[in-house]
């Protein structure tokens, strides 16, 4: 159980980068961008091919980020300059990327198990620090010898990376361009009246969103040890699940809190899926069904809770109004009785 949860937190920290990208398009720009399913694989395929070709894995991962940015910008141009519906422009780009990704990889799957990747470099660096030995010794001394993972390095670095990206997003969204981007998602007509180029802002926002998605895809491919043309199927749903779950648990009143909620939501989502797959009648093939159920629950349950709270508030208001009316009636009756006594 502990090993499964640990692996879920580790993977959740990597997928959190993808969820942050979905947050930018879905919440900030209010743009239902389905390019995510394709750009995630684009990042994985670009990084995998470059690594197999002998490129430095860090440079390969950076190249994947740039490729995702280009894909997102093309989606934005299809919508803004081509006049295509936001949903349809994302679908068209997602379909096009399927063939593009096959062209990049040259085949449907590129293995990375025998290659040096960012993950292997992190593991080697962390091993040289001798931190794992110290932590393992501590856990063994308190009787948790059965719950010691192979290394803490990947989890440590990925959480730090996720929060660095979070900090950069928070800082960017507070700049003039970031504020204009947020205003474009909230009220495009208003921000356009201030002479802001909303088309350029949309292209930039979608580019940044898919850059993060592709960056996450590159890291996931190196974490899993392969890049596959079908690994991005349903990725937009996973991203939305992370955003919705995070907002439901942690809230999203401020940008800094919202981005923290997205990271937390990605980790919680992975833990929920991991625990759900441990149920006897569920299988690995049911993962998409589990994801759908999680998203539906995250959308419906908060509404039901809010409706119940609203009913209770209405009852309290009616009760308070009734008591106030009764008090007024008693006061009026008292005044009438006093007037009768004075007449006598």
C-alpha cells in the first residue's frame, strides 16, 4: 500500500506540470483545448527520439517544451486567424498531431530503458548525496523496513520542479501581459475595448499551456521508459480531473492558491486511481472509467453539498424571519393591552 501511494505521489508530481498547462487554457483563458491529448505525446516523442539519437536528455526535454509551444500556437492561430470554433480547432490539431508524432518517432513506440535520461541522471546525482541511506536507516530504526522505496530523489526533484513552475506561473499572471491574459478569459470584449490584442494573447496562452503539457509528456516518457503514440489518450480528462479535484479540496480564490490546488489535485488524483485499482473487481483497463467517475464525482458532489448548505441557510432565514414576526406580534399585542388598561 505504501509503495503504491509513494509511486502515485511521484507520478502525480510529474503529471502536475501537465495539469498546470490545462489550468492555463481551461481556467485562465476559458478555452476547451483538446490539443493536450496530442501535444503530450509530441513532447514525449521529441524527447525520446533526441535521447535515442544521443542528445543530452535535458536539451531533449527543453526541445519537447518548445515543440509543445509551437503546437499550442498553431491551435491558437486556427481559432483566431482561421475563425474556427475553439473546441474544433483543438480537435483538428489533436488529430494532426497523431500523424506528426508517428512521423517524429518513425514507429508507434520508442523504448528508453537502456538510454540515459533525466530520471537516470537525477537518480545518479541523488545516490551520490547518500541521502537515501540516511532516510532508509531512519525508517529501519523505527520498524518501517518494508516501506522503503528505491530512491527519494525523483519525488524530491519533481516536487521542487512543480513548485518552481508554479512560482513562475504565479509571477507571470501578475505581470501586465498575465493580467491581460486573465482578462481575456474573463471578459474578452472588455479587454479588447482597452486596445488589447486578444488574438495574440490567446495564441500566447495556448502556446504556454501546451508547452507545459509537452514538458510533462517528455518527463513521463523518461519516467516510464518509453514513448508511445497512444499515451496521450484521455490526457485532457486527467488534467481536468486534477484541476477540479484540487479546487474542490484546496479552493481557488487566489491564483497562488489555485496553482497549488492543481498540483495537490494531480497528486490526489493519482492516489485515488492507485487505491481504486487495488479493488478486486477493477482492472488496469478500467482506468479511463475510474477517471470518468472521479471527474463526475468532483463536479457533482460539490454542487450537491452547496445545494444542501443553501437549503439550510434558507431554513435559518425563514426561522429567523418567523421569530422576528412573532416578536413583533407580541409587542403589538402588548401595546394594545397597555392601551386598554390605561383607558380603564
